[in-house]
């Protein structure tokens, strides 16, 4: 039962434009959300996180927005760069959870 | 500080064989968790070890097992391999548990023929 869903398997964006990656979840008890980036032949690396007490968190070009009522979060990358081309995973956990629940990932391609 | 190290990077096995994968966590990290990544399923939690004890287990058959040593290094074993076990196996370490920010290794790509 997939509790974290990334419904877009892939996304293509031009360099310099905004990339918006979406994630939906079904468990209303999730209270901590993370985004990971994965390049081929490498493990996922942590990108940014957000707690459920916030609705936005920024780190440089990356901003995560959380809409608890819609059970939706999104990752905005502005401006997008070719080096951002990777698979992005959304993950969530409850405060009593014992493991991160990951989505299936969205493959982002940033074209020059 | 060295990252999470997984060996080997690639493995090819045949059905029915067994395999052992190794993971060395970041120094000072006591929690090691394992994930299976397949193209259709994303990352799925296998189990987590902390202080040499399995604390939590995901929904995988008993053919998947693991252990952790006193230096926090961990091994994962899969017995009686099936074609469907072909996947990227990722190890992740953290200070306290598998529900916080995880640091992943590069993974072991297992192919079962």
C-alpha cells in the first residue's frame, strides 16, 4: 500500500526555468517530509526537509511547500540547472514511525 | 568523514543461490537500515539494526535477513534467490534511527539470472 505517491514518473524542464515536483500522501499522521535526489549509480542524497508545523522551507534554489489539508507537498527548483537532472524521491514519516516511506520517484531532466 | 560504504557494487547470481551484502556506516552512526529499490516500486524498507539488534522489519519474506556487528557494520543476506530479487540494495545510516535523515551508500546492484 503506497502511502506516498509521486504521480509523475518524469518531468522535462528547460534550463533557467522552474521545476516543480509533486508528492501526495495518504497518511494524515505523517509529520516530517524529506526530499532526496539520486544520480545514476549513486545512492540518494538528502536535499531538503519540512516539518508539519511549517508550510514552507527554503534552501538556496530549493523550496519545499507543504499543504496539509490537501496532503500534498511540492519541491520547487529555481532556476533549474542541467546538474539538477536526477531522480527525486519524496519521503514521509510519522512521529512514531520507524522508517521513511518513499514515493517511487520522479525523473527530472533539465535541458540546456 | 567517510560516507556509507557498500560492497560489492555489483553482483550476479543464479536462482537458488544465496548472497551477502556488506555495509559500513558513517563513523558514529549506530543505526543501519536497508532498502530495496526496483524500477516499479521505488525504495522499500527491509529492516533496521541498532546496537546489533534488529529493531524493525519491513514486509519482506524470511529469506531476507541481516545482522549488525559491534562496530555498527551490517550485512544483509538473501537466501534461495529468486528472479524478482534483482534490485539495487541500499544501505543507509543515521545517528539514532531509520525515521530521521538518512545517509545512503551507493548501493549493491544485484542481478539474479
